[in-house]
C-alpha cells in the first residue's frame, strides 16, 4: 500500500491544469507539477499511477472547460440563439488559447460531427427556440450546427495571430453573416419551390445525369 500523502488527486489535477493553461500539454511533466506543489514527484505517481493517466484526466477536465464556454449561461444573450455556441468557441479561443489548442488537436468535438451525431440537447433547445429556424427539421439543425462549428473554428485562428486590435468584433460579424447565409440555404432546401427555381441546389449532382445528356462525340474520318 502506498504511503499516505497530503497531496490529493484534486491538487495534482488542478496544478496540472494550470501548467497546461500556461505551457500546453507538451509542457506538462511530473517535475513541473512537483515544483508547483512544493513536493517531490512521488506523490504524483502515488495518486495517479502514471503520467499517461494524469494526462488523460487533464484532457477530460479541459473538455469540461470547453463545454462550459458553449453552454447557454456563457452565451451572448443579445446574439442570435443558434450562434451562441459559435460565439462561445470564439471566447474560449481568446481567453484560453492553450486549452483551445488542445481541444482542437484532440478532436474531442470533431469526432461527433464526423459521425453525424446531433448537437447536445441544450444546443438543440436553443436552435428550436430561435424563430429564424422555425420549421426546420432536426437533421437540418444538425447540419447548420456542424457548418457553424467548422466556420467558428476557422475564425478562432484569428486569436493566435498577432493583430493590432482584438479580432472579437470582426469574428463575431463574420460569424453572423455566415449564420444568415447557412440558414437561408437550408430554407431553400426545405422549400421545393425554391429548389425548383434554383435548379435544385439541395440535390446532389449525379454524374450519370451528365453522361445521359452529353452529346456523343463524332469520330473524325481518316
């Protein structure tokens, strides 16, 4: 049985999280945690067993921090409800750059989108409550959420650039413009009259259609 220690798992985890906030996951080591806690490295291994287990716990805690930025409580109440997740992503990138980079690199949220999973329940509730999205199906709301998430991740890279001014207002403006365009596209897909008027933009092109309408080429006589 390992000896008793006054260094708890929470203390180790909190110290590790602060180090990752400052130096990223690559800067996390047992020695740096020990220096921050004022102890040897032994209590760290007694509480977690290995640095691999501690790193996994840190990533899980970082995911919780990220979700707190995406929750309605941290959203801008003056913005369009369905954009609040995107705006939360931008604030996360600005206020927690190292943690944001870790989330982006780990693909925690990208895997759900890749597998076509619907947004979290609180996100769907926000979107269903938005009058701009009235009448759209959950499938369309899922697609809108995915597109806006990807777009917000691109805008979030502005915060890693050395700009003269805070890019938050510019990123917010572009996010809102993109949101309006995406919603308009989904409404056209849902309305058969719009689809017919715009040559069915919601229908994927089938290469067989092009082959059927292509005129046969005449062979030149030799």
